């Protein structure tokens, strides 16, 4: 009966492009970009506690939707199935190379195991997956030994449960730390987290779950139970060993030694079933291969590698990789020594720093490696992991060609932006994001002014209605245009631009006081565009209207969504966008004649029209 359940067609049969999505890089980036835009919109829109809880449930549904799909961006699951199948045959996955088993005993290998063997990328390496993951591999292969797809579904089900547990304990920890529960959405809704953990089947999900559980149990003063949970985190991924020194100050030496002893006993129990005299040499040999032979999306390592190539003429990865990895340990101990905080919340901060150091010095940084950073960042003031999550999918460009070749421009831009965000977080996050906001204002204002080139003369008196952040008015002001600004609220971040405040209906100036009245992407943010146009007609000799228009319902909702995203400071404003025909009808109704117009495409999807209007 169990076997029958798992004989449904695999995902790559139902969706023929899923198994080779690496080859569809533009589509992949378009998908990720769309998801991150929706992620930003959703995060911005959620405000109340009930909305957060509802969104968390929605995030679980998103994960559930990926449960029955074969991973499309990683082939690690073939090795997972292979290791699990070996254990069902009472073969230690740490004792033999896959290639040795196939060569020496080909009759033992089942059809599904051979399929996994032929597709895996590690046939000549001993397994490097710790015991907790090995037990899950065994469970999946035991339940569905003749179905690779069924085995994947079982493993993904474990990931899904771990993710649900992570969100639960994040809620509890946020309550303890008195943090807004909304911060959890940075992890729960993050497209990279959902796709890489549940979608592509990576067991960082288990590590994160057990780390959250261990931290929560410490807060509840259940230290021994926490030690077991911490050991299980190590048993899922070895990384948490890096964070152990940070518990010394939080537990003090007496409790820390007890904690460490319970951890050690738990780890011994987990590893005992796999122990053979060859276990440790085999396990360590595969780990050393990771540092000495694999390289992907490195940062400092790539820089050092380039310098070494310049001086020595060849790649010294075997030396450089191990050396850089070795720097991580003293760096972590220095963090622990100079740590002066005692809270568990600050433990997440230090863990974030430690893992960041490890990844910045690493030879290999796959997209799913940064997911724990996003989880730890939820409880800190640092947001650079979210920036990294947006950028790292671009590294999949490597897999566009065979043999694989990295685009170092992509890697360089990725790390330049990530390190800049990290420095901004460390030095002065508020000042950093203010600088980004200023850059964004200047960029958008510059585009609008460019589209208005030739529409003004220096001797005009211009009224900018709904000046907002003041970017356009300031650029015109610097060019010598006499600009007066008006708005319902002063949102200008520019000292030279201080708008007159009005009620949003009656413009407090005399008839034809201005040569030109500007309404640049303003009317669709008002409840009564007709009244604003009437008043603009009264106080100005001509009107320049710039509006985002749509031609169908899909474009309408995309326009609304993009407007919300790029105008976060104006959230809550209405959206009264119209079609080009509807604006023309309104102008005609008000006795306004179109004397000039300009149509622009924005991001190949959106339409923007600029109209010059004069009294008919």
C-alpha cells in the first residue's frame, strides 16, 4: 500500500522543464524578482498581530505547495536517497564510496538507486552528511525504497514540519525579546528560504529549527534539554559548533560544562551506529575536499586566489581554502572573549557575525548557505542577509553553460552590495538607509526630469502640486526654474524645498498665478482628481500631467503593486489610476485641450504618459 502511494508520476514528468531549470536562467531570475517584489509588498502591507499570524499560515501553504516537486536547482537529493538506500541494505554510508559499491556489487543496486547514482555529483566522495540527516535519509528510503520521488516527498515533509516548528519558536522568542512579530516574516515569507529549503530540499531547515528550540529552552532554564536540541542541530549541520563559545558568558562556566557534556553524550549516541575505524578518516577526507577542491561564489577567497595567480601563476586553493577556513576559529574566539552581553538575543547577533565571517572567508557559498543568516537576523538589527537573499540567486548564472563557468562580474557586484549593506548595518543603519533613500529619490526624480526635457523655460513660474519628497522640484530649482511647491503634508527631505501645506482641495493661490502647474504622478494618489485638475486650471496657464496608465486588468493590478512598492512612504494613499482614454475624457469634460503628449514604457511592462494641457 505504501509503495502504491508513491508511484505517482514524478514532478519532472509532469513538468518537463523543472529538472533543468538551471538552463532557464532568465526565467529563474524573472521568477525570483517577481517573488521578491511580492515579498516586499506583503511585508509592507502587514501591520497588525492577526495579519502577521495569517501571513505566517500563508507562508506554510507556500511551502506545502512545493512538497510534491522534485528539486529543480540542486541535485543533492540524489545523494540523500543513495545514503538512505545504503542504510536499508545495512551498509554504512560513511564506509564506502558509491562508485566502489556499483563496481564491486552491481547486482545489489536497485533501479532507483542506480538512477540516483548516475545523477549524483559525488560518486567518488564519502558521505559528509551528519547523523540526524542520515536517519531521515534512511526513513525516506525505508518507506519508499523503490521511488525516488516518494523518498523526496517524505524528506520534504520532514523539512516542512521543521519549518513549521521554526516559525512557532520564532514567535515565542520574539515575545521573549519584545520584538515586533512582523520581523518573523523576513524569514517566513522570504522567497529564497522557501525555495531553497522546502523546494530544493536542504537540511539547513533542521539546523535552524533545533537552534530555535535550543535557544527557547535556555530562556525557559531547561538547560539539559537545550543541550540535547543543540546537539541535534550539530547533528543536522556541523555549523552550530561555531556558536558554542558564545554560550559561555550566557550560562557561566559551571552550567556551560554540564551543557557541553550533555551535548557530547548526545552526539556520541547519534554517531555510534555509523562508527567504524575508517569512519573518521573517510568523513574528514570529504570535508577537506570541500575546502580544498570546491569553489563557488567565494568573496575574499576569490580575491586571494587572484593575487596568488598573479604571483605564482596557478590556483593555490588547497592552501588558501584551508588557511581562510582556519582564520574563522580564532575570529570566533575573539568575538566570544570580547563579548560583554549576556542575553540570548545577543547570542543570535554573535552567531550571525560568526557565520558571516565563515561565509565571507569560504571557498563555496551556495544560495541555501545564507538561509541561517536570515533566521538569526530576525532577532537583530541587521538586515544585510535580506539584501544577500535578493542578490544570491543571480549566481545561478554559472549553470547556464557546460562546463560550468562563473561570471565574476555577478559575484563581484553581489559581494560589493552585500558588504556595503553589512558595513551600513554596523556603522549606522539609519544613516545608511537614509543615504539609500536619497539615492532612490534622486534616481526617480532624474528620470522624470529627463522625460520633461524641453517642456520648461527658465523664465517660467512653476507650481509643483503634490511635491512629495521634493526630488523633481529640487532638480528644476538647481537648473534655475522658479518652482513653488505645495502638498497636504511636508514629506520633503530637502532643506531648499519646503512646500506650502494645503487641504488637498483648494489651492491657495490667485487665478493664473503660475505659468505652469505640474501634476507628476499625483492625481492617482487623490480621491478626487477632478477637483485638483479644476484648481490647477484656475491657478495656471498650462498644466503638465504625468500619469501611470493601464490598458487591461492585469496591468492595472501590476501598476498598483509596483506603485505601492516604490512609494512606501506614501502607503495608505488611494489608487485612482485610469486608462489613457479615461484621462482624455476627463480632460475634455473640464475644458482642457491636449497640446502635447509623450508615451513612455517603464520596465517593459508599465505605461506612463505625460500630457501638456491648456485651456480650450
